[in-house]
C-alpha cells in the first residue's frame, strides 16, 4: 500500500501560538511552580516518591544518588539526569532548605556556590521529616495517575502531614509566572494552621500573632513588618534581609566587624570578594583586612578595621553597597486547583487544610474498609473455632480445597472470604490461646471501626484528628527560629568620612567649564605653574580643599551643579581638566559664573544672588545640600531673558554693592533681602533705568569707609575709589552715579570688584588682548571721575570682561 503524505496549510502565528500555549501550560503545571497542597514541584515529588518506593528511608542506610536519579528518570521523570540530580541536591542543602527533605553523604555543594560532587560519588536517603510528607501514601490518600510510559503509577500530590509550602518555601520561573515564597518556622506554621482550623475567618493580623514572618535557613535579620503583612494579605510584598554582624574590640584600640549570618540565597564567597574589592579600590576607608574564617563550627566573616576605622559607619556602607543587605520580594504563586494563583497566607493555609481533610477522609475510608474486611474474617474464625470438630470433619470429608470451601459455605453459612481463611488456617492456631486473641482482636476492630465512622461522619472529629497529628509533627521536629524580625526598615545613612579617603587636594574650575582635582604632590611638583588650560580660557576658581568637601558650580541660568570633591576627575596640574557637561549635562546657553567650595552645609551661612535685570535673592546654605545630583539643580528661578550675574556666600551681616552698566552703584545691608527657598525668584534689588542692566554684585563685612573698589569700563579705563563716597541706602533704589558723563562714546561699566590684598585683576579686550592690573598701583579717584586708561580701545577693541586672578 502506498503511503500518502498530508500537509496542513496553516498560518505560522496560529501554529506558534498553539504550540507555545501548550508548552507554557506544561511549564506552569508540570515543572516550575509548586503545588499549594504539598509545596513540591513535580520533579521534587517524583524524587521523594521514588526513594520511598525503593525503601531508601531515614531508618535505613544511605544509597548511591545515581541509583535514585536512574529510578526517577526511568520510572517517572523522563528528563536530563542533571535536572533531577540538581533538584535532589537542593533538597539536601541546609543553607537553601529550612527543613532538609534529603540527607546526603559527600560533597553536596556549599554556600560559596561550589558545585556538588557527581552523583556517582554521593549517597542519599530520605530525611525523617520527608517521611511525614509520604506517610499514608499507600492508603489511597491521594490520587495516582499512570506514569509516562504506563508501566506504573505515580502520585499527583503527596499526603503532606505538615504545610511544606510555607515551611520550606519555593522559588521558580515559568512562562508568564514566577514564584518566590520564603521558608518559615515549622512550629509557627503549624500553630497558624491550627488557628485557621479553629477559626475559619482568622485574619492575617491574628495569624501573625503566631507566624511572625519568614524564617530563613541562613538566619539573618528581617526588617519591615509592614512588608510581611502586605505579602500575607496580597501575596506580594517587600522586606529587607540583612546579615547578622557584631563589632568586637581588639588589642591596641582596634575593632573588627564579625558577620555570623548572611542573607538568604547570597553567595558567601562573592560577598567576601566584593567586600575586599571595596577595600582595594578604596571605596570605603578604614578596612585593614577581610577574612573568611568559616569552618565546621559555623559561618564567620571577619572585617578587621584600621585603628581609626569607624565600625558603625563601615557596617552601614557594607549594608548599602554589598549583598550583606538585600531586598526580598514575596511573590506567592502556587498551583491551586490545577492553575497558577497568587495566594495569600490564609488561602495557602486553607488549601493545605482542605488537602488534609481529603487525605484523612481517604485514609479513614481505606482503614475502615480494611477493618471491616478483617472483622468479617475474625468473626468467621471465631465461629469456626466454636464448631471446630464439625468444621474439621467437613474439611476431612471434602475432596480438595475448593470442595472444602463449598461445603463450609453450604453447611455453616460461611462467606467465600471466611471459608478461604478457615481452610488456610495453620494447625497451631487451633489452641485455646488463639480464640482469646481473636476475641480481643474483634473488640479492637469494632472499636476502630466505630472511631473511623465517627471521623467520617463528624467534621469536628476530623479536624481534631488533623490538629492532633499536626501537634505530633510539631513536637517531633520543632526547632527555634533562626531569623530575627525587626519592626522598621532602618534608613542607612552613609557617613562621608567612611566612604572617602580624607585628602587635601587642589580643585580648579575654569570659565569655559573645565574642572579637575589635583593632588598636592602634582601641584607642588609644578610649583603651581604651567596650569593646563586653553589659551582663551581663565581660572574661575582655585581652591585647596579636602576630598570630603563639596564644590557648588553656579550657572547664568540659575542652576547649580552639586559636585562632591572626591567624585571630581583626578587630573595632573599640567593637563586640561574635564568639561562639566561630561559629568552633569548642561544646556548650550548655560555657562559657569561662580564656583564655591563648601566644607559644611550645616553652617548658618547664606547664598546671595544678583541678576542682570536687578533681582536679588538670599537663601540658606543648607538648602543647597543635595542627595541626588546627576542633573543641574535649581538655585534661582530665572524669568524671561534674565541671567544670574553674581553668586556670593555671606554670613548674614554683610553689605551688598550692586553695580550697573550705566555706572550706578547701590549699597545696602543684606538683611533687607528676606530669606527664601531655592525655587523662589527673589525680590527687586535695584531700580534700573530703561536699557540699563546689573553687571555685578559684591559683598563685604568691613566698615565701608575703609573699603575700596576697582571699576572697569568698556573703554579700557580703571577706576579705584573709596566706598565711603557711596551713600548706604536701602533696597530697590536707583543708587549713586560713579562715572562722569561724556557726550561722545560714554563710559559703561563692564565689571567691578572689592580690592583685596595681593589680588591682581585681568582685563580682556574684544581682540583677545589681556592686561594685568595691580590695584595697589592705581591711584584713588573721586566719585565723579572715569579713572585712568590702562588699555587703548582704538588699538585693542572694547573691553569685554574682567576677572580676579588667583592669589599670587
């Protein structure tokens, strides 16, 4: 006969959808997610059942793991041997499983992530508690289905005489679903199950009076009871798990941090390596050595500190930056009634209790049937012994066994089963003692049948038996809680001194926006000369500061950049710095106008701002302390085409001098400016004429009678004058004119500064020419003069900017 091939013309998306749907269903139901009743995935259930069938139990010797793996693959789980062996090993690891279900001899891996020995080297057997999962499995307690090749049967669920899903937890990833259920303390879980049996409507709050929270095999500390409660109520929630650490004192005033417990599922070797890397990279200061002193007595990681090491600060840093503290996210998904379901604590307990009811009812039915059968046989034997001579005569007169049975049934009304028992009776059973034993057995059987009938007919009796058996398991396998629970999640505040090696450095900022920090060694090696900078650029700020301090950079658009000194690029004095826009993004129109190093934000100081359009603003320094600083932050709300022209740090009792392009200056106390927040726009600082703008502002504390200022005009004139010539008034006035009016090509101010000792001034023209001016060499002018010409506008072009040189 010729074979014909059939082709189905189907859309690819339909085929893919159908096949992936089937695959997903299989993964969800038959591989990755635990059953809500016994807390086991199919591969785990098959391993335990195969070991039970093979008699590989706790009271007997260990057997080769390979034998079990072979049995599981050959009979129940037709997959790779590594997947079966890995599942088997995990159930034996006491740092992964709260109550191990398999005992293993040999190398079964380690908390450092070492792999177990091959299955041909290790030996295993069921642990005694896993036999509680399997107890009564041969009494028709659970449903059995044919195995993959129909040669035998396997259970769909184990009887599970304790709530294994909560006790040992589960983790798994399937198609579209994942699960993360933490392990719990057996005693607490059983108490919660009993509470739920006694009170069907017991709330999560009531249940939490006995089940405090997860109890991880590795111990540790859980923080956040609110997260536990949310998880128990909804199935999802977040807690913080941290290792257990203490600080020990050593000789010579030194200290060491000793870690004796680490968070669940954390690889110890990787944790120790990470801690040592933090020490090597100097990310944290004060650690002398990190040692793993773990031995057979228990886990022990020692972090030896330097003499001045801040133990608490370093511990907090380790909590924040290593796996010594991790978040744990509950996602309590399990297979319930054949489908995946996000389960709450009450629904998990209810699923378990319903399962136990079914198991105990099925067991009771099985035992009742067996007891009834036996009682029937015993009744027949007692009757036979009471008419023994007649029975013996009947049997002797019969031709064969079948005839003897028929004669017994016919003559004395025995049943088939009773007749079989009588003809199979051994002669020694015909003694007087046996009749007594049979009568006692009959009474016991009647009593047992009565008890079983009560259990089957009374919900109350059924639940009492379940509770009794649970209490027995609790009594046998009780252990103390490993994991401590704390109400609140501690906020980790990292001390800067812990993170940053305290070092004095030179920090420079240029007008074009290049910033760098330089070691004092590099600075001294070049004698402060040959500074790396473009020819057209100039230094905006040069400071000797500590790495624990902060640099604030202010822009013309009212933004500021928050830059911890230790995070600035470490660049040699002679090399060009790094542009700020590569560290924090800036708009194209923005440029730096001021750099201020801040040693301590707690100081009761202020920042004072002045804008081109005459606005001023005063804000407390502490308002500029930032936690997140990856982008520019607002220092002043600049409106329209306005720009910030000056930023000054004051102590609160300074005077402010504002200067305008037209030559007006206004002097008043800073107290006239109210203190506002960083997002405010400020108040009017000076009353400007049309087309006039503020070109700068300065503050000073000394008596203004003794103070001098230098003013520079666009025509190259420099004027030095005593500020006692300027009358101190109040905010928002027009101010005093300090330039003499010239009809053709009048002078306009382009900048001014308070005269300070040893501070030279640079003047730059439109053609790029610069001139150095030493204030001491300039004579004092009267109020209405234009000063002395230093540069010739006709030759070098208009003067466009002035700045103070760094201290010489």
